[in-house]
C-alpha cells in the first residue's frame, strides 16, 4: 500500500458522502497526515443496513490523527452546502481539497426507472457535484494545494454503457463533464481530476446491491484512498485527467495489487464504463467450448469423416467389398436421427440445468434469497422458465411462475447454460448486453452466488 508522507498535514479536505465507504477511506488516509476533514454527509443516525454516521466517522478521523468537522449536508440542498463551506472556512481557515464522492445509483433501463429516481441521480451526481464545486472554488483558488477530485468515470460514449442504465450513465457522466469543463476553466489555479476504480470496490452499498458473498469479487476501499492520496500530492498543473486507481498506483511503484483484494487470487468484477473489461474478460470467462451436454452430441456427427476414408482402403484390396458398402451406407440412417438432437442439446442442457438447480434448493437458500426469477430464453428451443426462491422449499419449472416474478432475465439458451455452468459470468453477460434484466437488479445479483455454488455440478 502507498505510505503516507505528511504532505497533507494542516490541509483542509472537504469530502461529500464521507460518513462511510470510499469517502471515509479517503478521509482516514488524509487524517493520518494530520489533515482537517470536513465530513459533508446526510447520515446523523445509524442506518439499519448502512453502518456509520457523520459523528462516528469524525471519531475515527480524530483517532487516526486528523481533525474533524461533521456537517449535515444533502448535496441536493444548496443552502446546506454553503453552510458547511462557511463552517469549514470559519473553523479551519480555508479549503484546500474538495472530493465530490456523494453519488446515487439505479441500474435500471429507461422504462423501469421512475422519474423520482431519475431526479435523485441527476440531483446528487451532477447537480450536487456542480454546486459543491461552485461553493468551494473561491477558497480553493487561495490554496497552494488546490485540488478538486470527482469520483466519476472516463467519458466513454460506447452505447454499451448507456443502453442498460441510461439515466445513471447520464448522471455519472455529468460529474465527469464537470472535470472536463472546470479543469480548463480554472487551469493554473485549481487541479480538477476524476478518479475511477478498475474493479468493483467493497462497500456497504455494494453489499446491499450484490448481496452476501459479493465481497470476494471486490477490492478494498483502501485502493481508492491510496490513489486519491497520490493525486493530492501532485501539483496544480496535474489537471483534466481521468485516472484509474490501478494505473496511478503503478506509477507509484506498486505492483502487487493482491494487498487490496478482499480475497487475493479470486477473480474480480470489473467496474462499469471501461471498454477494455467487457471484451477481454468475456474472452477469459466465457468458454468457447460447447456445454457438457452438447459435447456428447457433437462428437457423434463426426463418424461421416471416418466412413469416407475407410471405404477407399477396403475397395482397393478387395473388389468384392461393394456388398460391404451397402451395409455401410446404413450409417447415414443412423446419423439422421442424430442430427435431430441439435434442437435438443439446448433444451436438454436447459432442462438438465434446472434439474441440478432443483436438487440444490433448500429452505436455507430460499430464506437467503427471497425472490422469484423468470427466464425468457430465445433461440432454438427457447421458452419461459422460472425459479421460485421465495416460497417454502423453492421450485423450478417450465412456464411462468405462480407468483409475479421479481426479476425477469432475457438471454439465449446457449448463454443461459454457460452462465449457470460458470463459463459466462452474469456480470459480464449483463455489461456486454448478452443478458437483459428487468426488475430488481439487487436480487438479480443475489442469484450469482447460487450459480457459483452449482458451477462444480454443471
């Protein structure tokens, strides 16, 4: 990990969403240098599912060696932002660094995203970042350090990143566009940059989104804290950059990234908006071999190549084999029933997959999942299947479920079997457009854990 140098001693760092997760990790990293931290966040009372408040964060920051100022701030409220900035300047004498970390997310498509959720993402991500930056800039201009850091992705206009969650992408890219514009507007005065993780980061919010077990596919928040610290050490001339955590830490000489992994050696979920991941990871995680059931069917149509080379050698030494050729042409009749399985390989594999799923069901799995899944499978022998993990004992079957599905997943039969057998990661399938999800995305991610348990049997 990146060592502290004391560079931020006495600096005042204003961080939105600093009561937990990535925001708090950046705060604690700066606090070790003896920095002043303004915790600008909403949580004043412990949330049942999201631990931490602005006050508990303040205690941790001071224990780490920094000074803390907890401020109740909803970044949608301009008055609360301005009030917190005034308090920070009054207590610490100015502001040296602003971290726009507060963010809202909903990975839903256009028709499934309520207007209220759209407004939330636009107000927190884009508008909140803009207003907080605007309030801090007059004081940042007076600082020798002068950094604005937005936790937002590179501006990638590949339609892949818009089609599954258009509203979220627009809102998140709004934060990145603030970097693009403000870096140029305040060039020479304030360094304005964006930082984005190369892989998923484990936070309480990620637990809510992905469910129990998701953490082993993530890195710790420490990697973002170290990357942010590396940026803060740089001069004002380092501006207008869209930085990946891993890349800037490599520049710092770090080569072993296992220290940041929750489960070293375990495959990691790549983050959104990075083109290199879907293509590269799809090649690594999606096997091009047929599924086991299809493997048994495909070798059988190969006898024809063996029949053709065999007759000629028998014809040359024995002119009389023609009578033997007549029984040999009979294999074609044997092959004709075998070409018929190609429709069955898909259906048979799907049916076999659900049979194994059924054997894996238990009351414990049902209690842990509490969701009904519907699968719309296209292609040959496609159809509707369901997996009920809400009602006692669980149930699978062909057709629509008795209860309304919480999640509807649409994909080809090939991709379905590959996904359940571990040859195609659901996250990669979703990010690349091979899997379409309608309904509760968090419940969809929960299903990935069950798939992992069954991979060895498929």
